[in-house]
């Protein structure tokens, strides 16, 4: 009986141990299943989609963009033909794209959606200031790459001219020649006119000259006529080097002796660029070099000149490479004038 009792006790302990192990294994398995994250059948069988590699810039799927402002259909047609030729010369696909304003164009250049454009001088100054464009090539317009401004007065005004008509150059620095305008009244075209408003103010500031409130004539012809008849203003300012406003047909017809009666007192150096090709600064150098060389080849041909002139609605006789520092004299004068470049985008 003792042995049977002992055996029974041992058996009971074994059963208890087995039960404990089975229960423990069941609890452990249940815990592992509960802790395992639930996976949707679709997720379990899905494979991740690879991120597509973007086409390189200049590929037909990712063309270099030439931005043009408010072009008409004929302009865009000429631009497309021209870009086909430039593309063939560079090996990069380049396409024109139209923009309604220079503000929208510069916005696209800021986002690097446009890589090149032709910009007028004050727009170019602003674009360089905010680092969305960098001057690369100047256009030759009516025989000059850069032009200037000049001050006119009636021959009877008593002002001393500091200008040699034989060499078409000034004979004194601006501060010397313009000092005689202190306290006098100018005729200006508009306050936002580069040669007939902004630059004169810059020269006055630099030379510490104080003038009376200007007469605003709105047009160069109006300014020349005011000086001719006298007693409207003492002197006037307008463009120079790229032409002579006194020889305009509308002026010469009525005032045949105007070049003797209205004379140049002083003329600036050629510091104002014509339309300038500018690149978005992040455009790689090899792209810039290739496109620049292609422009040079294109502009040497009559067809290239015609297509570019039509695309820009601006007569272009040639193009040349420049260093952006060529704009520094203009930038300093505009800064002296106090002009707000943001308000002058488009000029």
C-alpha cells in the first residue's frame, strides 16, 4: 500500500507538471500571436513601386526653357523654329514658353522652371540682385550694345556745354558739368523713365545737386519742344548714343533748326544695356557654354538674326558675351536715385 501510495503521488506530480507545461505553452503561443502585427492580405502581397528617375535637363522629357514675355503667335512661331536650331547645335532640347508679365517670368526663374530669358535693364538689375538671373550676352540694337543719357538745354540758357560734338564725348566729369544745374528746374520725361528720370536723379544725388520740382513732359519730343520754346524748364534729360531725339521726323518738320537751338550740355558713357540674355544661376556651366556658343553661331546667319528679332519683337543685329560686372555703373546710379527696383520690373 505504501508503494502504491508513493507511485500515485509521483504520478499525480507528473500530471500536474505536464498540465503546467501545456498551459504555459498555450499561454506563450497565445501571447506571441496577440503581439504579432496584423497584416492585410493586400499589403502582404504588394511590392513597393520604385521612384522614377527624372529625365536629365535637356532631355525631350525635361527641356531647357526659354521664357518670353507676352509674345504673339508669330513671335512664338519664330522662337520655336529658332530653338529647334539651337537645340540641334547644343544637343539639348530647348523650348520657348510664354509668360504674361516679367513678374511671372522671374517667379518661374526663381523656381528654376525657366533657365534663360532676355531681360530689359532694370528688370535685369533686380533679377541679379535677388539671384534669379545672371547676365551673359548683350544684343546689338541699331548698331550699339549699350547706350547712355544726356542733358540738353537751350543755347540761350547760359549753361556751359561740356560736350565735344566732333568726338561725341563729354569733356568733364558729371559732378563738374552738372553743378551749374543746382537750383534750376529740369524737364523730365517721367520719374520712372530710366534715362529721362531715374538716372538724372542718380547723377544729381552723387554730385550733391538740388533742383527745383521737375516739369514732367511724358515724351522726349515734348521735352525737346519745351526747351526750344524756353521758359518751361531750364534743362532736360533723355537717352543718348543709340540715337538723337532732336532728329526725329516729328521734331525736324516743325523745328528745322532744333539742333542749333537745343544743345547737349553733357553726355554719359554707354552704361545701359540693350535686351540682355540671362541664365538662371543654377543652370550648369556646360549648358550655359553650349547654349552661348549656339547663339553666337545662330546670330551670324541672316536667318538667325531674323528669327531672334521676330521672336523678341526687337531688332537684333548681333550678340556678344559679357561679364556681369559691366552693369555695375548703372546699378550704382540707380541705387543713388533711390528708385525701387521691384516697382520697375518690366523696364
